[in-house]
């Protein structure tokens, strides 16, 4: 049984308090889950069901994938999906490699320049450079309207470096010393000894980067100008938040009748949420491991 | 704000440089030999470190445009220096700027008073659950919205509270007149506050839960023996135990006082207008990037950044005065 025994000192169970707690938590969970249910159901509904429900549907009796077929058969949404997937994949790989390198370089005690580099990295948590100077730098580097502008400025996150470095520091030093005595170079030690033991932290940091790239909105708004280079977040903003009507031209759906606007909009929302929902369980199982809050004990 | 800032204290102190057994000749600190020994490590760290410097410190140089009549076609090098003219808007109290400042401070105040205590209450509630399976399930559900972007959150809220949203369908079904909650200027601050609560209450509780899990249960037992009831145990045992974490997060929140929900607000300005929704960050964006008023926007961004750093350091100093640990120690 997972149930912990109730210690004697807690005194008798107070049933009104139990009911109250259960009610509060139930309402909170429903408040989180209902919007998702409503979006998924509406995206699966046909025109009559949407009309009948007066806008949004809570249960699609006759689910249809027409809206998904329409947005995924080419056109702006498909294009934006591909851009978002590409930026997320490349960005996560680049971020992980540079973060692992920096965290490992900063985790070997007493190496040359490591104190200074650590301080310089940590201090970035205290400030943000500001919108205008950031824009001018990206412009100066010739990255405006390039997908690289979605990756390079946010490539290394100091918080992730710290999480990874603490993990490396907590690793038994004997392992690394043993590898050194066997003649392994620093690089070989990292690849053969340290990384295989750090799968959990690499997974969590990688997922954090992936979620950040997938969700990126402001960097895209700031740096990407051509609509054909838009990631999904800008498509979502234009056609869902700003309610710009989405028609046959944007979808290249051909001669077939368009599914209802509401279904298309909710399908775009669902497509933006699904990848996060898919990787969430993998992220979630690490929360309890205390990986991220392990440093609090100070 | 990410909980990771808490690790700063521990991480700043590098471990004592332990002499390695097999290179006793090099520890003495000859730079050349240290470089030869450590060049692989430095090479590994270099790409990430250069990115940190290039995209965090180099942009600070761009703040010179705050003192220029910046024209994009002339560039930073060719634009004329005009001293502090761009700061006139702040000094003379331009109406639009003051409006943005006022909205920012009001929203920060609402968030400190109404939003900040909620994760603490949630953590206390979750901590009181005896059944681990229920606890994990509730946590999993409530953490989820944190991982959605603001675009998605705003879209979901429109789905619920927009002109044709669920809420209006329910009103229509019961015969009541509909109301587009998300388009009413007077309700704007309530809407963004509820969005922040929906998105981040669960996730923010994680840090308090970690602190609560480390409270010594012997303390509760001793308190109970001394006839302390549940509320007295909460007040005299639990809250003092998590007080350092509460103060630390409050300091970080105050340091962020001038940055409120930039993406979130930018996405929802159109239907309600700028008089209720303009905050400092959107002011800088709308004037600088959209309005091409580079110098003034940069000046305001610069002042905002400096005030932000001062606020964190000052709040931390206050925490030290009251004998708390704060973000870092002296």
C-alpha cells in the first residue's frame, strides 16, 4: 500500500476538513483539465454539433478528423509545424551539447579560469539585457528573419547549466579519478564515464530546452518577419488569438468543403499542446527525484 | 521565476581545489602547464560560455543607443549622441509612460498580494494528504499548465471566456445575456491575474513542497505532546520552517517588480486598449520595435534594468538585516 500510516500525534481525523480539501483539489484539477477536454472535443466536432453547443463542444458524439486533415494537408499550419519541429530538434541538440560542455568544464575543481567563468555565467540570472539592445545585436549578427535567431540567443540557459553542474559535482569523484589513472582524457571521461551516469539530468535539461523552443513566441515575433518562416506559435497567435479567418488559401485544402473555423482553430491549439502532453510524463517522473530542487538545502 | 535561483549560493562556492594525485608538479599554478592540462576542459566549456557572453553581456553595449538619436540606417556608430535627451520622458513624466508605470506597479501589487500566497496554501494542502497516489496525481495535473506557452494559455482562455466561449454558451443555455469577459477593459487585470494563477500556482508550489518535506516530524510530535492543535502546529512549526524559502521567493518577486507578464499582456492588448494594458515592457516594445522610437525605448529599458538589479540587491540587504539568508550570503 502506498498509503502512509497516520501518525498518532495528528489526532483524530476530522471529516469536514477531509471533504473540504478533496473539494478544493477536485475543483483545481477540473479547472486545469476542462479547457483541454473542450479544445480536443471541439476540434473533433462537425458544424452541427458546434452550432448546437453555441460555440464549443464538451463531448463530440460523432468525432471527425476533418479539421486535422485540413490543417495538415499543406498550407501555413503544416509549414509552421515543420518549422517548429525543426527548430525544436536542432535547438535542443545544440543547447544540450553546449550546456553539457559548459557544465562539465565548470565542474572539475581547480581548473584554469573556472571560477571566473562560473561567476560570469551565474550573474546572468540577475538581469536581462533588454529588448532593444538584444534586437540590435541579433540584427548586427545578420540573423533577422533567420531560424538561427530562434536558437542562438537562447542557446545556453544559466539555470540549466547550474542544474547539470550540481549533478556532475555530486557524482563520486573516485570514478573520475579512476578513469584518469587508467589514462582516459577529459573528453573520454565525460563521454564514457560521466554522461552514461547522468542520463536523468540530461533528459530533464533536454526536455526543458525542448519545451522552451517549442513554446518560443516572443523571439519569433521579434526576429522572424516572413510568414512562410513562422513557427507554430505565430500561426496560433494570428489565426486563434487574433481570430484572423483561416480559409482555403491558407490551408491549400483544394476543393473539399472547409471544416468549421472553430474546429480548425481548436485543432491548431491541440496540435501545439500535444507534443508538450507527450513529453510531459517523461519530465514529470523526474520531479519527484528531487533533481531540480535538490539544491535548496543549501 | 524558476526555482533554480535557489541553488546559487551553493554553486558559487567552487569546491576546494583538491590536488590531484598524479599531477603534483602542475598544481603549483604555472599558467602554461595549467593551460596544457586544462585545455580540453576549457575547450568543452568554450562554446557554451561564448554564447552566454555574446547574448547576455555584449547586448549591454547596445544600451549606448539610449544616449543617441538612433537611426537604423546610420547604425550605432553613425548615429548622433544627444546625451540624456531620451530620458526626458521619464524625468518630465510623459502621460503614456506614467500610465505604463502605474499599470506595471498595480499588476505587481496584485500579484504579490493575491497570487504569491496561493502556491504556499496549495503546498500546505498537498503536504497534508496522506495518500501518496492521490498526491502525485494531483501534482501531475496541476504542474502541467506551466509547460504551456502563453499563446496556448491565452487561446485556451478565449476558448472558455471569449465571445463564443464555453462560459457564454452556458450563460446562453440558462437564458442569461452573454458577456465577453476577455474584451472588457475593466476586467483586464482580473483576467490576466486568473491566467497567472491557472498557469503557475501548481508549479510554484513545488519549491514549498520540497521545503515542507524536510521539516523534522519530531517537531510536530513534540508540539502535539505540548497540546498544540493543528493550526498551532501550522503556525509555530510549519511556517517558521519554510520561512526562508518564502522570503527568498518574495525577494525574487520584488526584484522582478517592473517586469510583469510581457508575452501574456502583449497577446491581449488589442481588444482592451493600451490605457489598461500597457506595462513597461510592452511600452518599450511598442515604442521601440513597432514605433521605431529606438532611443527613447532603449532609455526606458535601461532604467528599468538598472532599477531591477537595485531592487533585488536592496531586497536582499533587507532580508539580511532581518537575519534571513536571502538569495546569497555576504
